[in-house]
């Protein structure tokens, strides 16, 4: 299997990537693209099926490109994700037998996403909220998505219908005109609070008052309605300005004993059922006794740092998003945590500054974006040399490459994959790196 969930096979010694094919299968595929080292095939039919093949329950599974593994049994998905983590650690970190544990899965791998962010467009006379089909600008209606929480689906469907009823001006990407461009719905699994953010091209939104009134009437569970203005011709969803339209600015959520206040742009794990499992793995790896100084790099709204704070001497977190840091500070106050501080800034710069001020962390937790650790941060970690690094990764390739560099001073003790996104090829994992001279 490839990193995007495609099957990798051979025809006359030519490597061919075939989305929808599984290991052990013999398939008929049409070659649609030829690259220097491989070709890409379109699955025509399966001649010899894998025992792991199942019937995808989603009607638009083969169109939207969101869940690429619905045709694979869940147990096989978990085994595949363990292999996806093991392979780059072997290749880039030089580990003959990477210490990768079995993937931590879900009892029910459906309806787990707490947030939907979908473009809203007019297509063939209909208002559609969905995803763009892979490799095209053809929109696929996914307003009833099987991996979304039922409440986010309901919010999206109601907004779609109300926008059509009121004749709201919708964004047209080709000509960069129109108003409403994206619908973002978020639900608190523990609190039940719901947040709707309408992303617009312009600050003006036609029939705004009628739109808000109908949303509140039809979705009484709504807690917060916000407008985010993104005037740029870009694929980025959010702009810099956010305007309250109705209700509270933030919604509340809980993870264990920690309270979180979430603004529209704040990052928060999308799978609340798996998140405590991941954070407990982080806590186990950190082995805190109450005497340790912890640095939480890429801290977001403070989720990991606040999870660890009760067992640490002090926690220091940083993130480049000001709204996230404001949320982190508020979350610490709401949760009664007084031994954590959060600052705005890039992890690679802030850690170096803290080192100059005399801070010497015992444990550093990193949870970087898919691009992995900034090179300056890797060098800072090697210079600071904390006893333990706990690396939370959403990209096995960059994890492997970063561990290859950190391996100069650290031994990779354990890596545990966690299935945060069932039915997709994405996998997160928690890795423990211990300084070699400990």
C-alpha cells in the first residue's frame, strides 16, 4: 500500500499505483499516467479479491476522495497503518527493527469527526456543499458524510438549504466573485455545543439577518455563529478577520478534566474519542513525577500541555497563531492550571530564546504540522538535549527523517500509531526518544 492508500502492483516489471486496489489482489487497471519511476492506473475490475476487501457503505465513496480505505476491512486498515509508520523509520532512521507497536484503533470507526469545513457552490442549478473530486474542480455533495458527527452533517445541510431559499450570493472561484465560500461546522462531543462559521469573500453578506434568524430557528443547538472574511484568491479556508454574528464567540469542550474554549480558527483534534488515548500515550512516554520542566512545542490551544500540567513542575508552550495562544491561556484558567504559560512565536525561535534565558527542559513534546520539525528546532533540541523527546506526528515520512537526525543523540524507544482518521490513509503516532547518555 502507498501512503495515500493506493495499491502498489506490477505489470511487466513496471510499478503501478492503483487507487482502490489491495495487497494480494489481481486487478485489471487502465494506465492513466506514466511518471519516471512508476505509472498510475485506474481500477477497472478486481479479478482476484483480497480477504480484506469489503463493500464501501458510502454512496459517493469513489468520487469524493475523502475516505480512500472504505473498501478495506478495519482490522486490515490498522495493520496497514502500522506498516506505514514502520517503513520510513527503517528507511530514514536506519532502524532494522523499528519498535512500532500495534495501531490503537476504535470500537466504532464511524461518525468520529467533530468538524466539517466544506465549500458551498452552485452546481447545475443546485446549491451543493461538498468536496472537490480528486484531480478536478467537480464538486461532490458530502453533506451526509459517514465519518462526520451527525450534528455537523445536520448543520451543513440546513445552511445549504437556507442559502438556497434566501438566494445567498455564492463564491465563484474562476471569476473571484460572490460572497459565501465555505461552511465550517464544529461540535463539542462532551458539551454538545455547536459552532458555525460562515467564510465569506466580502465583509458584506447579503440577507445576513434573515440567514442567522433561520439558522437559529432550525438548529436550536447552535451556540455560536461567526463570520470569517477571506478576500484572497487562495485555497486557504480562513482569512484574518472574524466577526461575531450571534451567540458566543467560542464553544466549550472537555477532554478528561481539562476544559477548552475553541475559537473558529483554533486547532483542536478532530477525533475526540481517540484524542485522550493519544494524550495518555504522551503522558506515559513523558514519565512525569512532578519535578519536570516540560516544553510543549506547536502547542495550539494547549491540549497536550494542559493534559500534562498536573504531573509536571511547569509547562511552557508556544505556537505561531495568536488566537490559539489566547485560547490556551483561557483554557488553563478554566481548568485551574496555574503552572503553565503560553506565548506566541515559532517553536524554533522561542526555544532558542528560552535556552539563552537559562531554561533547561527535562521533556520536550513536539506536535508539528505534516512538514515535520523545522531544521532550526532540530538543532535546538540537539543542543538543549532534554532527557526525553515525545514526538507526536501526523506524517510518518517526516517523522522518519526527523528521527534520523535526532538519532545522533537519541534512541527511539517506542512508537505507537493511533488511528485518528479511520477509513483514510492518515495515521498519527506517539514516539518516545530518550537521550543516549541517560
